[in-house]
C-alpha cells in the first residue's frame, strides 16, 4: 500500500487540492504518467525499502547499518529533499562516519520535516509488540542520520506505533465497530506521543473527525469528493487545520496528522462497507506533499487490511524489477516474521 500510494501521489506532488479536484473531479484513483515515469515511486519508498532490508538482514534497527543502507540505494532522481541529498550523497561518495556527515549538514536540533516519518513503517511492523520505549529508540535510530529534531522523531514514532497497533487489529465489520476502533487508536497514540505539538494535533483530530456513519453513507466517491460536498469540505478543512494552514505538509507532525486524518475517515471498515483504499485517494486529494502523506496513509491501510486488499490494477501498475514491487513484498513478508521486543 505504501509503495502504490507513493507512486499515485507522485503524479500530483506539489499541486494544491483545488487543482487536483479540478483535473480529477471523480477522484484520482489510478496511476498517471509523471516526471519519473508511470508507476514509479519516489524517495519515500526508496528509503523505506532500504530501511526494511537493513532490519531484515540484522534482525533489528541499527543506526549505522541503516545509514549505510540509505546511502547504498540513494538515487537523487527519486526526489530527495535538500539536506537528505547532501547527507546521503556524502555517505555514498566517501567512507566517513555518518554522524560527522549529519552534523556537517544539519544545524541545531536538526530537521523537523517529514522525511523520517515517511519511511518508518518497517520499524512499526518489526517492533509491533515492543514496549513504547523500545519502539521509540528503534525509530530514533532509523531516523538518526537525517532527522534528529524532537518533532520529526516523535511524528515518526507515532506513525510506527499506529502501524504496529493496526497490525494487531481486525478491520471493523460494522460502522459502530469502526467508531470504536478509531477511538481506541487515537487514545493509544495520544497516550504515547512525546511532544506537545503531536499530542495537540491528535486531540484536535479526535474532536473534529466526521462521524464514520456519515462518511460511509457516501458510497459513491464522486458524490463525496465534490466541491459541493459538505463532508469532504469538512475533512479538507480539518486536514488544513492539522497542517497549521500550510497546504504543503512538510512539518513531520502535520504530515502524520494529515495521513491519520485520511485513514481514520476512510480506512477502518471492511470492504463490505467502504473501500479502504479511499483513504489513499483522500490523502492525495488533500494536495501538497501528496506522495508522502498518501504513503503514510497507505502504510496504515496496509497494516490493517493487508496486501490482499490492494486492487489488482494497482498492483500490476507498479514498477518492478530490482527494488520494485516483488522485492517490497518479500521484505514485507520477512518483516512480518520478525518480532523484536527489546
């Protein structure tokens, strides 16, 4: 789900939500050609695959091994951010210690952007039964070479915790169950979030979500996703508030909150009630950093519903080969075999 959502969001990365609605009035539901090619993923998935491989090979997260894996796969064509390009470029071209290179390029507390959270789902899978403190340390190590700011680490921690928690659940069979699942997940995340900013966003999300029954009543995505739909307008307004009024959700806690907003509106109920993949479509239609927000929402959808929930047309459209669709699936299976608790 993460890989497809990344590739779908890449088709309209940087577009404002109104432009996406205008060009795709019935919803951007399938891959389009973009500047990297049809079905091709971005740096979000490339770093996620590198992190997954590092965890599978060692059986746990190790900051140094992870940094080397990121550097080995680094391809600037995928669309890396400025600091990440400098750090990974240096790591790939010389044999210097990753900590000295990071400190060379990242001033002060480090980057608070969403690049750590965008790749963190493999940690959530492997550490799904770990205590919160153990998970936090693993997340911090997975982000360490590029993102050290408390906001960036905490947002990645919350997303990894959400992925791990959702793997242990079953999709809701009724709308009442969906409401209960939604409340339980938010209570759990609010209880472990470390920064005040992340907690406030989760609390705001909890207080302003559109009721599940109202969302599910709109079976027709075209009817839900129109300028005249009050439900969609309320959802978009909530996402904008979570993003602090910024249409491009670069700040890590804003991006994670936006992804959770899409997932909690559309991704909890079994396919008999709604289509869970609508969470990915909604995340893309929020606009802004569409590949990253959609990838994080997709990670949550995949954690709860599994690979089998992907529409076949989505699977077939993804790039394959080295570090492609099939290898991502193998990593997912291997991560699921791990159960790191300490």
